[in-house]
C-alpha cells in the first residue's frame, strides 16, 4: 500500500499534465472557433427558407483562401440579381450553404460590376452592384456536401426569394472545395492552337451585335496535358437561329491572334433572362479547352467570333475580360 501511494504521489504531476494536454486538444479548436474567429462567421436566420425560385439569376466566379483582418477565411465571389425587380436595393442578399442536416447563412458585401450592368442593360434593371463577396469561415462548417444558394431577403416586408446554384461545396476534416454539379462534356477534346484554324482573313471590326459573358477559367489535366477550360455564354442579338454559326473564342495580344473553337453548352438561365428577345438561346453557353503550351505571351485580351456555317459572314466582338499570367498561372480578369 505504501509503495502504491508513493507511486501515485511520484507521478501525480505527470498525470495532471497529460489530462491538461488532453483537455486542451479537445477544447482548443472550439475556443478558437467561438471566441477568436471574427470573419466569415455564419449568421442566424429565424425563418424557413422559401421554396427555390426561378426569379434569381446568379453565377459563382471564385472561391479563394484569403487573409482578412487577421483571419484566414474563404472568399466566395460572384453576382446575382432578381430578374424582375427594378429596385434591387430593396433586398439584402445572403449566401446559403445547405446540406441534408445543416444550413449556414453568410452575409454578402455588394461589389460593383460595371461590365455586367452594361451587358444586361436591355433588362432595364440597375445591376451596377449586382456583384457580391461573402467571407466563409471553414472552421464553422461541419463535414458534408453543401448546395450553394442565395437568399434575397426583403427589407420592406415583401416576400423573400431563394435560389440554388449548380455549385456545391465539399467540406472534409482536412479541406474545403467548390465544384459544379453539372459536368460539361465537350464534343471534341482536341486542343487547338488557334493559328492552325482555317481563317484566311483578318478579324472584322468589332461591333455590338454580340452579347457575351465569361464565367470561369479552370485548370485541368487531359491525357497528361495541362489545359485550361474557359466557360461562359455568347449570342448574336438579332439572329433567331444561333446554330447557323460556329463560335470561336479569340485570344489576341500585340504579337499573336489565337482562335479556339467553342462547344455548345445548354444555358436555360440565359434563355430565361433574355426571353423577351424572342431568340432560342438554350445553347448559348460554351466551353472550350486552351492548351497552356499555346500561350506564349503574358497577357491576352479575349474576344468572341461568330462564323456562319455556309456563308462567309464573320461577326466579332471584344469582351471586358483578359487572361494574364501571374506567378506562373494564367488568371481570368475583368477589365472594368
């Protein structure tokens, strides 16, 4: 008995240290999450979410890791608007992450989007601040798969609107990623280097007959080759049958002009937004692959070219976007 008491007294300090370490490892993440993180914390929403609506048009542009006010957080950026609301300022916007068992809401900061306001000017809506930026603390999100949506909450006691995008966020114990649920399968995965296409004429003068928007530029690996996929939508405003034309994305710098054939992609959202034009825009979306080896310059401006399939008609328009190389990676940038 004496030897046992001696053993307990001898190792009592060690035991207390081990218990303290165990308690620290257990509680430290909770304390850090609840008391130290100030950026990207989800907010409370006391009501049930409205049924998903088709009145909202939205797009997610990026989901990057940033440091803001000392906190490492996720920066979700994109744009969204109510398609039939002249006064968008009557609504607050919130990003919604929804899984089968959890719902998180995050505040949105408005972002000025001059190009978007110009592109959708025919709608008669003030979309100058339709862009958004939402900080999301991954420490506050439990593991799971979350649909990304947006909530328009009325500030005048009118109905709220909610919409679910095609994006999902996957949260695991080790990382968090954003992906698109609708996989795009291009018709032909061949990579074109532009100058090898059959254009024997210079680009025509740019005009305003084409409406275009670029959504994303992502990195992929195809058969061991590093490529980039550029996605967006484009259409001719006065052409009832868009399928009469082949579309090309044009990358041009001071030294080179490159042409990349674009595959058709269904875009029912574009059809809904521009339904008043009386055009069939179901296939106004596009997706194309760009070989990184084809790009030798630091910066390329982006244009869209429509070529009639049976005639020699060419229609060209400049866009507000460019591709620039930064730290060895090409990035999609808006010029306005």
